[in-house]
């Protein structure tokens, strides 16, 4: 087959030569990173019909497809025309397939995945909602032929959704790994004939994005959100959202994810907002969601509650001054302050109780003192009271077994409004809960004397006051662990707040039961125990956030007008005053029923839902719940792929909430893939600044550009983390990142997975995969050149015209084995085994087969020619389809170059059948026989070259194994062809090799003897053989050590041990043969 490829080209930039179809996708190939085009951008492929001659050659189905596309695009005009969804000839009404780009040239309409459904002009369409006026319409695409439809209800469904990346910045290589694994699974099942649905989307990341915009505003304008107002701030938020949703979608496209872009979701688009509100209402009506006051993690800088996964820890040992947002001076931590309270006695005799704390500012919130009930120092004081030095209220002294007698003095002050532990003590002892801070961290009315002071300013004030009054006893260095908000850098304040909560007890039990009963399978199994542990003692989940960016809570607070007239402040913590409804009208009706004949005012709760709540219903909302549609057909989804770091904050909650709302688990299987980490062992994180954009690997990036990207990160890391990142980049990418392409990145990341839950990012592995891609491309191009110029595969003779020669049987058996192994690895989610099987096929078996493949004359009708051509085609076709789930771009490009079977209209490799193990390709002994022939031929060639005997050579083969000799005799023609020696004879048992012949052992049973009439001085032969003897002796030692170490570690199974022992015997036989030959030559020389 003629090709454009010049074998002399070695430059990566010139490796691919574009065809006419590829030229029409200039922008896509250019961005993908493999194909560097130097041609002008052509007219869009759908901008005109083909010539009349080409049109007449099209099948009726394809003509109909063209006409449908023309009709569906006519109303939108042809300027900036985007490729439409692949017509119904492939996908029916496309309710379950991906959007697939269409191609068109003078030969007719063709379809190709090319850049994974990217738009032809490379732009990105941002959709907040599904809008028929701005997105390709599925309704206009009609069925164009009788080919298999993805709407076939009898087909099994395979449904996945991408874990929605947050719009806090660009994607990193951790996201690239997830996308590569998920897309490989989707493509694999699509090629297996499943009806597939792969849903893309992104998350609004409420706290994170709002924090980014606030920092950006303060940096650029010196203002915060309250100064510019909510409307203008929301405008900035939407601008950010539009930009980064587009950038994320662009990266997903460049990675080749075959997602359905017509169903792209965003946690704050119309459909998802409606689903979140409905979920909230249903859970509230079932008593799962409630309004209550509990301890929350509060960030005074952001003025909102934050979740535990948004909090980091900072450990200080001894007095340490730390810069805190909002304070001019650094604040000291790591000090334990000892102070005393006076005990109130009936006889008015002064008596004191000594206490210790690291938080003197919380003295204003004290409502009791706790000691251990068995602490002899205080047991007589239990039941007495101490007087608060500032408020004057009495503080009961209570006994509680949670108190640590060894901490401080053994007596602690109890502030139930500012500590989870204190809250539990207060609940058991019925102590009053006092909160002394406002939302911004300043002192509230409970502080009286110091109202309005910042909390850490209050600390210094309290210390000085205690000292002046003689109540401060001493200071002592101590270890202190601070909770730091990852978003703002502020110290998190624990405080009791009236918020919306989800009761997790019953939900957690149902979620755990779903795994125990096998309704959800978790891989790897090691994570299952961790999953169940998280659900053993669940805490109620705070789902409300005091933000301006998020899904507003569908609840209205009812205040009575009588209270307003009397200047009474209604109690917002009273759950009876909250009306949860789908609209204000519905809330008003509920209010009238609850407070009949009492005028009231409704005020909508300005708080928004935690972003994790929208993520928890992601399997439902992406399928259109609660209204049905896709939800009825595709729920529950097949599986979820995610990182283990999402287990507590997302996966457990998603299972629990979905079970409660639908009664079904949201997916049947959860795959936790490894986390990508840098060389310091840190997880890829935008907040740490150690992320690498996948696009940098696809298109290449200099070291200076990488450093600059870290400085521009939306979540700016600390200077210490930034220094670590620069060091990491300088170590891993001293010369920057070379252009590698999407396929190389995908394959390298997938190949790096293993049973370990960690991947250390290594640019060298990606570069090696780029070289693998180059080798694969050249291998296929070379194979296509070997096919006869008029070659057409004959499907009717499939299997009958193949496997005539030993080489054919060998490679078909290897393809069959690879298909079985890759399929098994994909089913078991052992992706690294699949990629290694593919590499072994392309790097070893196919090149070995090509070495023995003969080319024939154009007019040759030898059946062996037909057999070899059919085999070669079947192998290349099968190997490309086997590789496609992992490397979509290069396999699509090469597969389109293959000649097609008659009546095969499959438009894209992504819709071709995945290779399956076939009984007709089973040749159990073919590989052993072929390897024997090739190894024997290789040894003959090596022996001839080393001894300088290119002509007039006689080769004698002596075999102690009858079967091996019979095999070599049967395939003498192949042996002669591969060795380049025609005079080959076999020595029978008892026969000796001709005198003066040079011997070389092939195995413990076979030796090869080289004999010529006029041989050179044997001294040179002895020197060569002595070098070989030393090498063989070293090999024997290594093999013995390998077997010894494996036995000690018990790390080898019985089958592998026998193989290794067999190799050792071969190596030992070689040593003996070399010694014997050297001895014979030495004797003759003497």
C-alpha cells in the first residue's frame, strides 16, 4: 500500500504527513500535539457538498446522513459551523452515546473521533444550561440507516460520569489520570457493544472560588465583596466560571475523552439547581435534614462554616508567632496559661481552683469547670461552683470521665459554645452554651467590656487583665495543634451556630449495608475497610454555607409582625419558624397553616448549600433527576472512578444520599485509582502549587513557563510550598517538558498504575511512551507498505486464507493471547497489565513477525502471499483496536488508513468491535516452534558474523530432542530464509560435527556447528569464545542468585520457578559447550 511516510524522516515534527481528511481538521490536530501542520486552514468540511461524481458513489445511507446534517445546520448558518453529532446511522437518537465529530471530503462523508469531539475551530462552548439555541440539537438528528442503534433497548448500558473537577483553576495530571482511566473503560465497553454514556461536568466549588475572587479583588482594587456589593461580586464570579469551565472542557477534549458534550453538567446550572433544591426538600420532609445549633468549623475571614476537608493542621512546639489574616502583628501560639477562679463557699472563706488553657480569649464563654471524677485533688469540689471573674456568673464544677487529669492542672474550663468536647460535657452536665464571637471574629455582646475587639486582640487583653488582678499564675511552653482554613489561611474557630444539618446515623448504616451486601463493589479491596470505618461513627453533616456563590437553600424564615412591632428579635434557631418549600408561594401556604390568623413576613435564607451537597447528588442530577428522562434509563450508573482522597467527603455521602432518595445505590462499583504525587510525596494540589497541567505534556513547556504558572495559580501557595515546587520542577524537568502528545501522556499515566495507591510523576515515562507512539506509527506504516498495492481484505475468507505459515500462526496466537489478557485485565480493572500486554505485542511480537514477512510480486497468486497478507492485515487491525481505549488519536489516524472489508461502513475505530479471543487463532505450539526457528536462525547469523564467514558456509545442527529436530526440519525453508544460510544439515544421535567446526550452544538440547573450507586462524576464535564463556558464566551466577533470593522471599510461584530453573540449565549447558569447544580448538592448535 502506498503511503506518504518517508522512512528517512526521523524528526518528530515531520513524523505524520496529513491526509486530505486531516487537513480539514487542522485546528484539532494542531492542538492535540501530534500533528504539526504547515498548511493553510481549509474551508470547513461541512461547508459544501461533494462533487457530483463523488456524490453518486455514496451509499444511500451516507447520502441521507449528509442531507440530514445539511437540513439541521441550515437554520444556524455556515459561519463558525461546528461539527454536528454523529448521525443516527451510528447512534440512533443518541440518547446514550457520545457526541462524535463528523468529517467530509471529496470522497464522501466520513466520521472520526479525531480530537475527541472538539469543535472544529478549537473554541469552547460554555453552557450553563442545556440550551438548544447554543448547542447542537439532538432532536434534529434522524435515523439515516438501518445500522445498529445505541437506542437498542436490548443492549446493556455502561454509564459513567466524570467526578466534577472544581473550577478553581486548570486541571492537573491527577485529573488526567482519572480521565484516561475512565475514557479507556468507556471506549472498551463501547467496542464491546454496550450502550455507553459518559457524562462530563464541573463543580462550582463554592468556598474555594469565592475565596479566589475575594483575593483577586483585594489584590487588584483593594476592596472586599461587601464593599462592591453582591451584584458586582456575582458578576466577577460568573466571569471566572465562564473562563475556567471553558479551560477545563478544552483540556478534557485535548485528552481525548469521548464524553457526551450535549449533556455537560455544571453544579450551578438550572437542572442541577433544581435537583439540589428537590433533594433538600425531600430529605427535610423525611426528617433527614433539620435546622439546629451545633459546633461548626467557622472561618472568620470567609465568614462561613467550612468542612473538615477544607481544613489543614499546623503543629507548633513551644511559643511561636504566626501571621494571621486581618492582624497587623503576628500572634503567639504554643503557650499554656495557668490561672485561677475563686470557689464560692457558704462560709465565704476564699478558696481557689487552678486551671490551664491555650485559649485565654475563651474565658468569656466559660459556663462550667470539669475535672475527672476519680481525681483525688478535686473529687471533694464536684458539685461546688466557682465565680466567673468577669461576668460574675457561677460556674458549676462537674465530673466528667473525658477530662485528662495529666493535662495542665487536671481541671479545665468548659465553654460549650466553642468546643466539641466541651459541648458534649455541657450537654451531659446541662451547662449553658455561650458564644462570644461574631461571624467576623470580633467580640459580641457576651463580651460586654471588650465588645468589638478581634478575638486574638482579646487574648492579649485577657492575659494582661488576669495578670493585673493576680489571677494569672504562670505561662508554660506547650505543643499546640492549630486548625487552619486551607482557603483563607485563617485559624478556624469552633463555635456553635444555627445551621442546616443532615442526620447521618441512619444514612451511614444504609450506605455501609450496601457494600456489605455486595450491591456496591469497591476496588481495591483495601479501601473497602476504610470506607466502612468512615461510616461507623458518622457525625451530622453541616450543609449550609454563608456565601454568595452556591445553590441557595430553599427555606424561608417566618417572622411575626407582632414581634416586629414589639421590637422582639425572633429566634432563628427555632426550626418551627423555617418553611422549606419549592417556592415562596408554597412557603407562605405552609406558614399560614403553622401560624393561622397571625400576620407574618417571609425572608429567604441567604445561605447556600455546601458544594459537597450538590456533588453528593451528582449521579442523580446529571441524569435529570427527579423528572426522569435519562434517569429512568441509565440510573443507577455502572461504576465510579475517583481518587481515594474523596472517600470521606464525597463517596460515602453520595452513596448515603442516593440510597435515601432513590432506594438504589448510585453505582454498582467504585474504583479508587492511585493519587498522583510529586517527588516530595505531596498530592497534586492547586493550593500547594505543585500541579502540572496535562496540556504542558501534550504541547511541551519550558522550565521558566512552568515556574511562572505556579506564581499565577488561582490558589496561591505559601512561599515555603512554592520553593518546594520550584525544586521539584528543577529536579524533574531541568530542561522543561518536551512535546509528548495526549496519547503518550494517557498511556504513561495508565501504565504507571498498580495496586499501590500512589504514582510519583515522572516525565521520563511520558517521554518513553512518546517514543513508543512513534515506533507504533512507523511499525504500522511499514506494515502497510508490505501489503500488495491492490490489497483488499476478504471477510468472506476470514480465517480460511490465514495461518498458512508458522509465522502467521505464531502472530495470530500472540494476538489472540494479547486479546484475552487485555480483556481480562480490563474486566478486573488491572490497567497496568493491559498496557504492558499491549506494549509487549507492539514492541516484541509484531516486529518479530514483520522480520519474517515476505513481500510478493503484484501478479503473484501464491496462496502463501494471500495468507501472509490476510494475517498481516488482521494483526495490524486487531492490535490497533486493542490499543484504542488507551491511545485514541494515533489508533484512529492509523485505522482510517487501513483498507476496509467489503460492506464495512464502520466510520471510526471507536465503534469497531474489540478483539476477542478466538478458537480459530489458537495455536498452542506455534509460539514455541516459531521461537525455536527464530532463535536458531539468529544464532546462525550471529555465529557467521562473528567469525567472518559470509559465504560458502555449512551449518550442522545437533539436537538431543527429537521433537525440536522434527520442528526445525519441518520448517527448513523458514530457517534458511531467516538465517541466510542454505546449506543446513542435521546431525543424528551419535554423529559428531566435522573436525574444525565452531560450535555454539543454543539450549541444553541443541547446538549449532559452523563449518567452512578455509577458516581463519583459530586463535581469534578461541579469544572470542573465551569472552563468550565469561559472559555465560556471569549469567549462570546471576540466575542462581535470582533463584536463591526468590526462594528466600517466597516470591515466585511453582510455574515461574520451573521456567527459571530451565533457563539456568540452558546457561549451564552453554558454559559446558564453550569449555568443550575451546578445549578442542586449543588441542588442535597445539
